[in-house]
């Protein structure tokens, strides 16, 4: 029998079938009349040749191109036009053919909006040697789809590449792709750092608010945090697995980061909140928090941030 994974403190973030029905019956249709803007001056030539500078480029949703320590990495790469019945709201920030050669792909968990097999297969075709860093328990799926060059990580395991350490860290979430595989693989985020690093990066993946953020902040010296802010409504149903924008700010404070880059909004309508509601709510609460010596960097789709 395959192992079933759980959250810290055994917190369950999986709603019951009755909860799902309640949500669907109370669902309100909202007009989505706002698109996250596309970057007008994308740094495609720079990204294709860069092997020396650190950069973070938002492709959309939870997909980033991260360049650090001479490595090109993608987080949860999804170039899908549809996510179930939800049509993509914005074009990806870069086309697949505009990417540089990818060395590493970081997968936070197995939900379809984070692990899109057709995209992974296209990336492998472009570079057969690309390495997939995946949560413990996900190897069975990768093998089934002939994505054999992978490394499974448990919480706080690390992978070393060049001078970079990539640590798999906890999140509060759950996973399922089929009716029978609930929580048979783990979930988490990634911290990318080198020794004495002042520009480390934390990619949070998907998570509800939990004490693990403070624990991550105590273990690592984080500079830039890529934090989810969307798919939080209805809060009574989503709160255990998706942070609200204000909880994302608290999580950012917990990990002790200096730069906040929001993600997990704008590409697909996965819950009842709209992209504009998520980003507006984030900005309102950021101003109310009166945070000092830190920066909120809201990227356009395809925009590159150099820390």
C-alpha cells in the first residue's frame, strides 16, 4: 500500500464531498473584466544568454523562470490554455521556444495547475537531461509518463547543483489527481540559496497559513519570497489550503523576507475570487501593515526582476 502524506499537526486541508456541494450551490458568478498586464519590454535576449546574473521572471500563475548561480530553473511549469473548464485568462509571459535551456524543474505538488504533464514532456523534449525535483511519492507518476530523470525530496531534503542548494520545505496543502491517489505524494515549497547568500529565494508553492512559515524563517535567511495570493474564496472552504492576501503578508513576515512577489492569481479562475480582488486586497493590506525596509514587487506577466 502506498504511503499517505499529511500536514504539520495533522491539519486536514481536504474538504468533504458535502463541502464541495455546499460551495458549488452557493457559488456566485463574477465578471472577470481585468487582465494582469503583460510586460511591454520582455528581456528575452538577456534571459536566453544569461548565466551570471540572478533573475526571476513571472511566466504566470505559479510558473517562474529563475536564473541563479548559472542555472536556469522553472517552478511548476504550466503552459496550458485550459485548466479543466477554466480558460486561461492571460497568455504565458514567454513562449516555450523563447525559454533558455532549462537545467532544473521544481515541482511543488501534483495538482493539475502545478504539474502539467504535456508541458513537462515538451520541456524534456527540448532538453532530455533536464532534472525534475519532485516531492516524495510522486516518482510513480513520473515513471508512468517516462519522465525518468527525477529526484524525490522529503521535507528539508536538499539537492546541490553548482554552488546552489535547493531545499524542499513544508507547506500546508493536499494533493490528488485521481479519485484513488489522494495525498499519495507530498507537497511543499523550495528555498534556493548558496553559502552566505544575501539573495536567497523562497518559492512557497501552494499553502494555507501555518506555523511552518515561521519555522522556515528560522532555518533560512530569505531575501525574496514568491508567495501565493489567489484561490482563497470561499474562505470557509479554502482557508486550510490557500492563504488569503493578508495571510500571505503575514507568512512573508514570518519567513523574514525582504521582497514579496505575488503569484497564483491572474491565469485561471480556480475559486470564487477574481484576479483584481486578489491583487487589490493585497495592496490594501500591505499599506495598512505599514511594513518598513521591505518591498512589494508586483510583476507584470513576463516581467523580469533582478534582485
